[in-house]
C-alpha cells in the first residue's frame, strides 16, 4: 500500500501551474508586491472560489460512493482485524473533498488516490486519511495537533470528530489558502499557523492526539513531549532513504511511549531547518 506522492497533474492544470510560476517569477521583480501577489495569483489560477451548497450536493452521491469503497478497501491487517470506525467514515462523508483540490481536479476528488495541490505537495489518499484518523481514536472532547495542513482536508476531517484542531503548515501560500478555505466552509474549531511543525505548538500543548502528515526522519521529541499521557500520535517515519513506515505511538498514563510500526507508506518529506 503506498501513499503515492507523484504529481498527477492533468495538462490544463500543468499549464495553469506553469503560467502561475511565470507570474510568481515576475512578482519577484516587484519586491513590494511579491509576498502578496504570488500566492494570490496562484490561488486565482488554480482554485475557484468555494462554491455554493448546490455544488456540494452535486458531489454528495460520489462522496458516498467513495465512503462505501473505503469500507471495502480497508485492510483489516492495518487495523488489528477491525473495520474502519463508522464515525470516521461519517466524517469523510461530511467533508466536501472537492473543495480542497484544484478546480481542474475536482472530478477526481473522490477517487482513492492522492492529488497534487501545488508547491510540489499533495492531498493524501482518502484511505490513508481514514486510516490515520481511525488510528488516532479521536474523541469529541479531544484537542488535536496536525503537522502538515496542506489543503486543509485532513484538518477538516479531524474537526468533524474532535473538539478543536490546531494545524501547522510550513509553505506560506498553502497555509493561507487552507485557512481561508476552512473558514469559508465553517470549520471554526480549526486554527492554522505557518511554521515548522517539527517543534509542535507549545502554547496550545498538551494534545490528546497528534497527526503528522509528512514523512519525518525521526519522531520529533517536541511532539512526544507535547502529547498528553494516554495520548496517541500517528507519524510516517523513514526506515531507509526510500521507505517510510506509519508509526502509532501511545503515551502511557505513566508517561512512557509504546511504538508500533504499522505499514509502509510514501509521503512528501517533513522539511524545515530543525
Ligand atoms: N494533510 C494535508 C491535506 O489534508 O491536504 C496533506 C499533507 S501533505 C501530504 C504534507 C504537507 O506537510 C505539505 O503541505 C507540506 O508542505 C507540509 N510540511 C512539510 N514539512 C513540514 C513542516 N516541517 N512543518 C509543517 N508542515 C510541513
């Protein structure tokens, strides 16, 4: 099972991205406008404004089909012989995934595969989103930290289940787009920020659960410290330069950490100067 990070850009999307890149370069010539113009222009070219509720309705049947597919697809060995939690599946049925992908890819939003979201990054495969969410065992009183906001989709799924979600993204324009999108969709129990999630979010810690959605070289010690006793963390960690494994960490009430290696995955790397 692989979390494919290849960039499946369709030709129209690719042309739009190239045009956006040339505008981004042009914006570099105008330093005063650079920080504002490039993300805004990129956003206009690659994302349509969030559509009205009729648009959501147009995708509700295909979203329900995706959820049915995930039920069948769920590999029992990834979940100790259990099926995916119906509450996780219900959350996946609520979140309009097509609003989190570039407009040209909306018709692919409910396929069980990752999609490019710009800046060399991806929105994760729905099965991986469901599995990682399931493994966290989120309760409606929980405060959750996500590292790697990307499109904001995983944060929205977590927000359907948790009391509050904090999410950190290192790429500024992605963070800005995701923040706006989550606000427009009414996810007022999510706060995002720009930064290196390796260091966690000290001011909001401790967390009941932590999810890292980029491949790390090791388990960041600050994240372990910011996990409550009894809390859970899911994180893809490199075992060799070409392989990552999804790890599930549980902090015991006594504060020791138990780690299980679950399945091979492929995520974009956790970047930053940490
Ligand atoms: N959860 C996202 C979603 O639902 O769209 C998909 C995450 S994508 C596979 C990984 C994200 O992690 C990228 O957006 C990337 O920029 C971000 N990232 C990489 N390193 C990071 C870091 N050190 N801190 C925060 N975000 C990081």
